[in-house]
C-alpha cells in the first residue's frame, strides 16, 4: 500500500457497541431520577406552604407584642395566652359633654320626677318634682355626676333648686332626656362683672350690680332654672329675668323664698354697685344679649 493512501476506518469491535448502549441507559436513568426528585421537591414545598396554621398561636403572638390601648382591657387565660383586647368603651352622654368642654342637662319625662339621696341600694326618696315645673323653676336640671346601681341602671346626680344652697340628689337616667349646653356663666362679685364662657373659653363680659352688705349675693355653684319677661315693662327686674337655683342666705320671707336671679333693671345707674337684695343686675340691653346664649340648666358660678 502506498503511504499516502486513504484506508476506510475499520468497524468498531462488538464490545464497544454494548458499552455505548449502557452509557445511554445510564444517562437516561439519571435524568429520570433527577426529574422525580425535582417533582418530589416541588410537592413538598406546596404541602408546607398550604399547611394549616394554629390560629390561637398566631393571635397570642400578635397580642403579646402590642400593649393594650385601654388600661386593664386585656385578659390572660388560664394557659397564660392573652386574649384579644376588647373594643374601646363608648363614652356616656355625660362623658361626651364634659370631654367637649360642655355640661349635661336633664329634663323630666315622667309626671313626678323622683329624687333620691344616693344611688341604690340604701337610697331614700327625698323629693319629687313635677314634669311641668313650677312658676320659678323649670323641670330641667344641671347634671354633675353619674353612677350605676348593682343592676346596671344609670343614675345622674343633679343640682337641686332648694335650700340649703349646694344641695344635690340622684335621679334615674331613664326618667329624663338629656341635652348638652356649651355655655356657662361666671360672676365675680369683687369685680362687679359677669363673664360668659363657651366650652371654657371667654366669650363676652358685662358690668353688674350685686347685693348689699346686709343682703349679699351668696357665692356658690348654681344653674339657670327659668327665663321670664316681667308683666310690668318698667319693673325693678327690667325687660327680662332669669331664675338661679340658689337662694339668699338673709331673706327667707321674700317672694319665691328669696330665690336669686339675674335680671335687667329700671335704674341703669345701679349697675356696678352693691345695691340689690342678692340678685345680679345688668343693663336691659345686656340681659337681652346674655339671654341669647343661655338655656335652662346653664351653669352659674358666683365667686367673691
């Protein structure tokens, strides 16, 4: 043969063909095993992702990390886990009124409003008041406090328009309708001034006349009981008079028992002086202006 001649490649031996077939089988089997393993892995992840969670464990974890917004609202179970906080308690009408800087008043809705010395048990009836009121006193009262009886019934403490000054009593909340008044009156005897406040902020101010040394205007906490127009246009009460729940401490035989009042006058020069039997005098135009801001039950504070 020539050295540069091409010779056909001889056929591989039979043993090499068997070896190649086994390699193919091994590679195929390996791919099948890898695919099966990958499928098992995906199924395992799916099962873990959908595994049910203990809701109590999750709740305990969340509530234990966040403090209660209301002191004492959370409770602890016997197992030591914390229950969900209760929803915040709603404010009562009395709390809403005071939180807004106002005051709560109550008007009788029963024929005879029963007034007790305290909240039951052990309370005693001390007074009844007609729903239609009296000549000098309406059936609307200033509420100063609230409480509950053992059965959960709500009771209100009210100022009473009786002697001695400063008397209070308790009534059932179910026997009245309530309303909020935002204004209040403050009387400074030494300065001879009446100041009107709205939600605790000064609104208006007027000069006044007050009681003499013999019949002084008594300091204290009161409220407006009624508003009236005198039958005589030029009376000592001027164009308008407002009853106050307090009474003179010197006069008991005076009309209506010596009840205090805030009123106009037929003597404008008396304003700014100690001239009355205990009532508060304003100029006629001033009492008419004040009356626009005053409702039954409006608080009146008189200080020396």
